[in-house]
């Protein structure tokens, strides 16, 4: 064998050895190597990861709630901007109060923070018994995830878990009794329930429940115009709106000086009350009026 043939054989063996090593490396990596991280550092991918963990433990998947998502994202934005893990926003409002203000009335809630990438944050929660109990808690049914990163700062995660509260089943008569008790405590005569005012109040309450907002008009027609179409005549008419249980709504009115004054006005003798259930709240419309003779 000459020198050239020997060198060519050596090069061929080297090439074959490299190819075999490369094939072994690929085979080993696909079989025994680390699983590629599916996370993309988004709220959706984190939600998927948490739900997979929850259902893998035999539980039901969380339902993504838009209100919780809005609250979680706003808190994540604030935390990223200030480079902190905080449970309150710039006004000092805690997450629970933010949820209530946004219209989510909860029976219970919990939240998690972190400032690592998605997989690392999730693994951190999963390795902590207290955090694991939150993610697997069967009484928590809804989820909202927020994530944000400012410049080269740390990625901030806020995950809010909650379950909705069932609204108190207050009735027209219950609210009438509460309002008249308040009137009596301030030396005023009781309101008289008026059919015309009640028809308008009930229709508006049902509209408000359907749109999930305290409004004083339906289809562009205001409450005063609605009352006018019934033929009811009055000297003065006022109205008030609220969303919540009967005692909660009354407390809102009595804690608002202008509302409390209106409830005590002696010339307002007739009343119309409407109430409707919508999502997790009751929607109230109360119309006060000074009756006059046509």
C-alpha cells in the first residue's frame, strides 16, 4: 500500500467515525435528552401549562376569565414597570379590591407571583407545597394570567385564581323594607310602592343586568322619558342605581352623602324598585318621586 492510499483510507475512516458519532448524538438527544421547552412566555402558554398540571392531578381545567385576566395583566404591567412583585397597584388597591371594582365578585381567590421565565416560574411554584395547593385547589375555578417585561428587566408574572360568588337573592319587598327602615330612622314617612315607577325601574334593571352596567337609559331613552310615557305625573323625580346585594347596595347609598340626602327628602313619597340578576351581581334601579295630581 502506497502512502497516498494509506492517507485516503485514514481520511475515510475518520469521516465514517464522525458520521457515526453524529448519528449517535442525534439518536441519544431525541431519546434521552431534555424535552424542548414549550413555553413562549405568554399568558396563554402559562395557562396551558398550569391546566395541564391541574388535569394531570385529576382536577378540572381552569376557565380563563376576562376580568381576572385584565386585573392580572394590569398588575403585571405595574410590577414590571417598578421592578417588584407586588399585590397592589399604584393607588395601593389590592388585587381582591381590583377584582371587585372590575365587577368580579368572588367567593375565594388566590394569586401567585414570579420574576423568572415561564418554565422556571412554573417549576418554582410546583416545587412549593403552598403554591401547589393553590394550583390544585378544586374550589378555585377561574384563572387570569398576566406577564410583562420592561427593557432588560425581569419578566414579571401575576396569576390570579378565583371562584365566583353567588349573588344574594334580594327582592323588591326586601329593598323597600330596608329603605323605609332608613327613612323611619331619620324621621320620615315610609315610601309607597308605585306601579308605574316600578314598571320602569324593573325594565331598566333588566337592561342593566344584560349589559352588566349601571345605566339610566335603555335604547337612548332615559328614565325620565320612560316614566313620562306611563302617564305618571310628578313634581320632582330622582333615581339611583347599584349593583350588589340589597344590604351592600343600601350601604353604598347611605355612605354617599348626596344619595343619603335624597332618601330622606320628605316630598319624595312614591317609589319604584327594579332588580335583576346578571352574572355574579344583582342590579338595582330605584326611582323616587313627588306625586302630583294631573
